[in-house]
C-alpha cells in the first residue's frame, strides 16, 4: 500500500502499471483518483 503522496509523485498510470493495471489497484483497496 502506497501513501497518496507517493501516488501523486509517480502519477496514476505509472503506479497502476506497476501494480498490474487499474483492476489490480482497485482490488488492492487503493483509491481510484486519476491525475487530471
């Protein structure tokens, strides 16, 4: 689980890509908040 600051620093798409896509991100229980 990553802090919001970390997510915003890397950018939504980069982090989700590392976690296996948006579905993996949601399943992990992380907030779905796209940058812009």
